[in-house]
């Protein structure tokens, strides 16, 4: 049952959820695509608390390699990141940007207000105090913690499988209040993010999926725009800030 047509002019409250696909055209690997990150490493080996306890050096190496790649000059925000930053500046209603990504390309593309529900690659956390600090490109168990001066207490400030994502109460409140929910570049494999579309639908929101491929969750969306984020997200922003009519 298709909810409102997307070229309604007055959306009041929009929630945008992004996944690894929005950073794909910036040169950052996705997780489950061909050659994806999880193909090189089994999730269980690098992205769970058990993995970190079992082989911390492997986990430090996995995140140091991703941080090094993210900080390399050739990885830059793309037109989709920049379009969402423009949306934050120009949209007359309420916009909430929730990302599953741990990269910093939304910030570098100009977004100022966003929820990193799976943490941030460029941050590290003391396992004793829970304090969070900006991370250098490289750190491991030999580095002394900023707050307790202990070796081995710093970990990536990233949400691993089996750990509770961040900002969940705020995100649920936003989903229950939104009239438009847009998922961009996510395969709909990982929960609780994959369930957000259902929360939004139950709240009466119109839902849109932007992805070049059909995903696990495609059937849950009222509308699907098939194509890469750098094409479809500027189209969405034009629609929402009223620059031009867009046929759906
Ligand atoms: C939780 C940070 C409960 C790490 C990530 C057993 C035990 C515990 C939990 C579970 C369990 N079994 C299942 C679960 C739940 C689990 C889960 O969902 N597992 C899945 C695999 C079944 N979830 C969790 O564990 C979560 N926590 O449930 O806690 C709890 C309750 C109480 C108390 C304590 C705990 C935590 C999940 C977070 C895991 N961390 N990331 C890191 O990054 O290293 S998840 C990881 O996957 C990334 O964050 C990534 O963003 C996310 C989702 O992937 P996608 O973003 O969708 O990326 P993907 O590659 O899959 O898809 C890319 C898409 O882009 C594709 O569709 C492609 O078509 C598209 N695309 C490609 N090119 C483009 C494009 N789109 C647009 N433009 C393009 N150009």
C-alpha cells in the first residue's frame, strides 16, 4: 500500500538512515558486496567483544587498516554526503541523520548533526572509564590510555555484534515521530537498524529505499529508487527543499 506520493511539498519530520553504500563511491568498501570487508575477515574474527578478548592484535590491526584507508587522501566525501549536508542546512522541517557507518565522511561532507549508532572509527574508548577520545590513525594495546595511563585499556569506539547500538532511545523517538523515512545504501541485514523501516511505517510514515540493488528489506518500503547514492540523493534533496518537482 503506497503511502503519500513523494513530491508532497510539506514533509515535517524526516529520518534518513545511511549504510556502507553511501560511502561506496568514495572508495570505502561495503560489508557484504563483492570483495566486501566481511569477505576479507569473518565477522566473528574481528567485530565482536569475544574476538577482541581472544585476539586483540588482530582486531587492532583490522581497525588500524580501515582508519589508515579512511585517512588516505583518495577517500573523500561524495555528492551524496554533500547533498545530505545541504539538506541539513536548507530543509525547513526537522531532519535526523542516523548512520550505521563508522567513517567520518558525513562530517567531512558538511553534516553537523548525526547519530553514529555503530560508533566512530576515528574515536577510541577507555574500557575502564568508558571515556571516548579522538583516535590517532594507529593505536594498539601498547598505547597508554589518555585517562588511566594503562596499556591495553583502549579499544575502538565501535559497536560490535552483540553490543547495544548507541543513541537508540533518541532514534526510536525520531522514528515514531517522522512522516518520511529514507534508507540509503544499506542491505537491511543488520539489526536493529534493519527494523527501523517497520517502526517508521507503524508510525504512519512514508518510506523510501535508495539502493542500486534490491535488498532484504526492499519489500517493506513504499517507494524504491534504484540507483547509486551520488545520483539519487541529490534528487531527494531537490525534492525535499522544493527546488524542482520530481516524478516518482
Ligand atoms: C545487538 C560496526 C543486542 C563495526 C557494525 C547474536 C548475538 C547478538 C546479536 C545478534 C546475534 N545474531 C544476530 C544478532 C543481531 C545482530 C545482527 O543484526 N546480525 C546480523 C548479521 C544478522 N546485531 C547486533 O549484534 C547489534 N547489536 O543486536 O545488540 C543487545 C541487546 C541488549 C544488550 C546488548 C546487546 C549490533 C550491530 C552492529 C554491528 N556493527 N558496524 C564495524 O564497522 O567494523 S555493523 C556493520 O554492518 C556496519 O556498521 C554496516 O554499516 C552495517 C550494515 O551493513 P550495511 O551498511 O547495510 O552495508 P552492506 O555492505 O551490508 O550493504 C551495503 C549496501 O549498499 C548494499 O545494499 C548495496 O547494494 C548498497 N550500495 C552499494 N553501492 C552503492 C550502494 N547504495 C547506494 N549507492 C551506491 N553507490
